[in-house]
């Protein structure tokens, strides 16, 4: 019989030499035990992150309950700003459940939430996911992506893109709709060529714990070609925990593991990279958070 999988929180790493922001986190999933690992209180999560130099977090809501929670949390804690959207896999689910009427009702509420407060800085994560959504849901998924792009442009919010197995289609839709002023490629998963294509469209590339995975050399190549003023870091917590704790729950306090790996891949000074990532997050999501 195999040993039970370790779902405990990993130990805290050495603090970073300069503060950075986790620009993509799902504190609500950790709090509600919907993801891997133990329940994590929001105040505890923010405090443990701050202790290692992760002083700001972008909380991403992926469905209506998550988006509502993201807005409440961002207006409660100075360290948090919010992103709201229907996840690429949520839009087809809503359409299958209630047709166009239910999807339109949900998109209308996302627009209302995105416009509700200045602490809602992003429309996302939106985009395309060809891994979990089959052919029957892809037209709805693309429709939702287009609506979110339009919303980001009209409200002057940062567009946060989820792209899974859909590189060419993501670029096609962006080009057809017109690229918003600020775009973040969440959990960048492409190679150097795709990185250059995204950079050509003005995007910031956000790297997660995946950059530490053994099978992620194309992602590391993408990191190497990304200019220092276009690099971001994230957790996607409680998912994508960096090596050596892959499989255990992720949290913002583990960003230093990813940052140190990124510095090593780039052959960069850690403090200098932290300063760049911190400045880039302010450029991408707005500098005043307190």
C-alpha cells in the first residue's frame, strides 16, 4: 500500500531581500478547503507572506462567488487588490446549466463587480482552456473571452489571461479584439517563441512554481528571453507548488522559492530581480495599494 500523500503546508523559506507581490492567488480556495491541504485563514495567509517579503497579493475570483469574495477581501485588506472574471471553464459550465440567459446574467454581474471599486484592478482570469473544455464548449468560451477583453478596455482594467493548450487561439482573439493597455499572461506556459509573441503585444509574463518543474525547460527558456521590465511572479495558490514541495498546498509565502529559481535561470542578482518584479507589478496593476 502506498504512503498517504503529504498535504501539510511546507515550511517557510528564507525571506527575500526586497519585497515582491504575488500577482495571482486564490485565497478563497485555501480558506474554503476547496483545494489541496488544510484550511488557511486569510489574515494568517497574508501575515505569513509578509514575513518572507511577499507584501502584496492580487486575489483572483474565477466565478461569481469567488469574484464577490475577491472584492470584499480587497476592500478589507490593504495588501490585497482584486481581479474578477468567469474562468474559461466556468463560462461553458454556466451556459450548459442555464443557456445564454444565465451566462449573460453572470457576465453582467462581473461587469458590475469590476466597476464597483478602485481596488478591483483586473478583469481575469479569462482566456481559453483547450484542456478541460471540449469542442462543445469552445465557442462559448471564446465568446466569454471576447466579452472580458471588451470589459477590460472599457473599464481600464488589467486583462489577466489564462491560456492552457490554446496559444495560437489566444493570440488570434487578442488581435481580433484589440489588445488592452495592460495584459498579464498568467502562469506562463509557452516557450520562447510564444513569449516573444506575447511580448510583441505588450504583455507582462507571469511565472509560477511550474518554472521549477523538471519537465518545464521550454518555460525556463521563455523566462530567459523575457526582458526584466516584463517579468512577474505568482503562486496560483493553492496550486502549482514549487519544487521541492510539488504536490503539497501552495501559498503566497512560498514565492521566495520561485523567485530564487527564476534568478538562477536568468543568471540574475536576486535582489535586483525582486526590485524589477515589484516595480512591474505596480506598472501592471497600479502602484497604490494601501
